[in-house]
C-alpha cells in the first residue's frame, strides 16, 4: 500500500539533488533514508558525515566500521577487539559492525583502497625509484 508524505519545497529540492547525485528517484531515496532511520538493521551502526563524506561508525562513538574490519583482518577476534583493543565497545557492537560490513561491501572496498599495500603501490607509481626508496626506506621492487 502506498502512502503520501508531504514535505516543503525546499526539502524536496534537497532530496531531488541528492537523489540525482546517487542516481535514485526522489521516492526511492526518501524510502531508503526513512527505512534506515526508522528501521535500522544495524542498531549499533550509524552513518556520520564528515569532510571526507559519510562514514559508518559505532553509534555514539568515533570508532569506524573500517577500524574494526582492519583489526579482524589483522587476525583479532571480535571478542579480543571488545575486551583488549577497544574495551569501550561491547561484543554486540563489534559483531554488528562486522554484519554491517558484510551487508555493505563498499565498506570493505574502501578499506582495501586505503591499506598499506595500496598506498605503497600508488607511491611507487608516482615516484621515481630513488625518491620512493628515500621516502619509504625500501627499494621500489620490494
């Protein structure tokens, strides 16, 4: 069953611009945003917008989902992350962050884009071998 919601012209224009940017219809974007806000699938995760754009973090903290993913990729268990590394978090928060990352693969893609190996490859592509060696202390082929 479809229902109608009335919004101001100003709000609709903002919605329409954002929908165009994301290549959505205004209706689809409004539905997605309302569902995300009112029916959160991940109660411990929220999106915050900073200078770098939106970032998924543990609700009420500055701990990013990407940070938790990084620790799991380094071999830490969710329990160890909550108990030893980020004791301000509960295991439920850590597991919810991992669930969010699974449901939003772009989170993992962004993390991969910023890992050490990716940064080294970008540096190596931009610098001559001597400059790369001076900057990193390693040879360009290492």
